[in-house]
C-alpha cells in the first residue's frame, strides 16, 4: 500500500459505500493510519491509497500513540454553518498549499469499524479535515475549491506533479485504465455489493 499522487485516476473516482467489514478491511485501516503518520498527515482517505471505498482515517495529533485514532465509513455531512478560511495541504499533492474556504461547523453521520453509527457535531480543525477527506471520497480535491488567485498559485506545482505522473506512465510504472478498472471492480465486488435479496 502506498499513497498515490495527483493526477492518479483513483483520486477522481467516486468511492462506493462499504457494505462489509472484514479482517482485511480492518488491516487496511490500520495500515492507512501507519502510512498517514509516516507522511506526517492528520487525515487519509482510502482512495488516496488506491482503494475506492468510502472510508477515511483521522488523527489530529498526527502521531501513533497520541491523540485519537478515528476511522469513519460511509460518511454523510449535513448542516453546514458559518465559513472559515485556512491553508490546506494534501498527502496526494506534496508541497502544494493554498487557502480553502469551508463551512466552519458541520455534522457527520458515519459508521465505525464495529458497525456502530456515529453522529458528531464538528468544528475547528476536525471539521476541516473531515470535509477534506469526504471530498476525497467524492473524487474532489482541495485544488477544486480555490479562488482564481489560489488556483494560479498552485498551477506550477500541479504541472510538476502531472509531469512526474506522465514519466511514470512512460516507464510503464503507472497502471493502465483497464488494469485500474479491473482492480476497482474487484474491490467493489468484495466490499460494496448489496446483500442479495430474496424475492417471494
Ligand atoms: Zn488530501
């Protein structure tokens, strides 16, 4: 497992709801936390590690053994209130930072790995991180939410990442679209399929 960088196509995939939690998915969440700490992040969405599933991890402390490790499945955000502007970065876009306006407060409804429903009213940094991660699950990146001026300031950095990704593709080290589609389908078949319903 590794963190993929813009413009990898999985970052634009709308992740599918998780309908099954197994030992492998719990191991995935644990490994995502490890990767997030190693990269000095405070949040990481599953599609940032090339798994298009509606799941993300957060720890505002950014260190193992400190703060609170949170894993949220199938998050839904409601009741946005207020506005705040703050600089954001993203583990999938190294060295790119810009101010992003978001609602100051938000409610989060989600599930934890044990299947318990979670309802939280969030504000401050946690509200921001959760909104950033839910955006990821919808295939949205913070660069999509910038002012015209903000977009100009990140343009050069993004072009550099685009060149790096093209170079990977030229060396055959980036997955082709058929390979990606097959992997997405396999994951979605395992974790996102609705249980069969009996008719009659
Ligand atoms: Zn991000």
